[in-house]
C-alpha cells in the first residue's frame, strides 16, 4: 500500500507542477511562447529531482506507465503489481490536474482543445520516451544515486529538443487531456501519443538491455 500511495502522490505532484506551472507561465509570459515554455520546463525538471529522491526508496519512483512497462519487461516487477502501479499513476495524475485547476480558479475538468498530432509529434514522443527509459536504465547500472538528477535534466532538455515538448509518459498524457491550458493535449490526440510512448519504452528496454550487457562483457578482466 505504501508503494501505491507513493506512486499516486508522486504522479499527483508531477501533474500539479506540470499543469500549474503551465497556467502560471502562460499568464505571466504576455503571449511569448518561448518564455511560457521555459516557465513550464524549469519547475517540471526541478520537481522530478525532488520526487524521485523522496519516493524512490519507497516505490522506485516510476510515476510513468512506460517506466513500469520497462521494469515489467525486465521482470523486476510482477504483472499484478505493475497493473496496480499504472492505476495509481493515472489516478494520481488526474487528481494533480484537478488540484492545479482548483488552485488557479479554473473548471475542475476542462478538456483540452489543443491538437498534438502528426508524424513530427509522434517522432518527438518516440525520441523523448526512448531516451528517458535509456537514461534510467543506464544510470541504474552506472550511477544509481544520480537517477533523480539525470531524469530531471533529461526532461528539462527534452522539453526543448523534441517537437512534442516531451510528454514521455502515458499517465501524464491522459491527465493533460483534461486541461485546456498551455500544457494540454486534445483527447483525440492521446491514443497515438500513448501508443508511441509504450512502443518506445519497450524498444528502449530491449536495446539498452543488450547494449549495457555488451558493455559489461567489454570491460577488461582484472
């Protein structure tokens, strides 16, 4: 139960930050989209470092069905536990959006009208999710104590170098569909995003499993 609470609360806090900072950034940016994106990026990267540091020892700090899928493929989490994690993540993410709307005096549920579709957006989500899973797996092997910082830095960068602004998380994608704000995504765009994210996570798990195993074999004998 503590693990599920950690996953719920962590994803809640992540979405409250993503959507809340997006609303605040849009209001203060005066129409400058670059400034608004920067105002959304910095809090997201920062909160990820905090949340992974705080909740990592309890649940592993997945906060992301794509990450949970990766650990399921690696047989590091049981199917029943993985399903419970994903449920907690989605429910926590939705609650985080509702909390952000409440704080900024917006309707609790206001589905987004912002379409995010097309090959470029899907490619951006593939790159973002593939890189995120790879970052986690590589850091767990080389520097487990650096995972929180690495993930925060990666997402901060991916907000800017990917065409989709790096959702890289099915729970985040589903929850952001409920917010007609700077961080929103139209509900019709969600299925393709989620499909690409899960595909990228699965392929990254297979690739980095092979890649990192090969790195172990290449290390000189002592």
